[in-house]
């Protein structure tokens, strides 16, 4: 699994002109599910996401987690994170998990964020054409890939 985590003041996602998810201060998380990913990767990634310390404490040091600030998360599925760009100029998306598997793990990851102490988790619509808006805070952007914990 791959996650692009952006610290935000607010974020929302719109599908067919309707807001389907919106948060205040917290994380906008773009999530890609790779072929071979399992619930284990979702568990590891959700725990790491919840505990990642990128919010400033009273000394202006990035020392607080999403849990510590009582922040919110907006999770948006994004299979393009799994793109293979080694050959040519047109990305291949064959490394992405099959849609049914990817959707199940996307939903599992979101549920696990709640289980890990995030009080509010909103989602986009899996497979939909979405308009995502955000107000970056920092900006702070962290990329997590569960591949690093497999080795």
C-alpha cells in the first residue's frame, strides 16, 4: 500500500457536484493499493498514519500525532499511485490491485484509522471521478509505502 499524507487545515472531495467527504484540521490521505497487499499492510499503514508525528507542539517542533491534536482524516482512493513509469511515457497501472481487492482494503484502512484512535474519518467514492480540494498546512507531505516494512 502507498499513502501520500498531506497535513491540511481542511479538505473535501466532491463527486457529481455533491460533497461526499469533508474534514477540518488533519490529513488528506491519497491511498493506492498494490497487487499482493493484504489486511496486514492496511493494519501497519493505519497504525503508522495515526501515530505519525508531524503536527507542531508548543515549541514549534513536529512532535504531535493526528491523535494528539484530535485531528480528522479524509481518505481518497488513488490507483495512480501504483503506476509503473519505467518504460515509455504512458504509465502502466498493472501493479494496482484488482478493484474488488483494492476497494476492500481501502475500506479496511479507513476503519482501522478509527480503531487506532482517529475520531473522524471521511472517504471519497472508490473508482469515481473526484474533485479533491485542500488547504495545505505547511505544506507537510509524507509518503508511506508498506514495502519498506516487508524487507
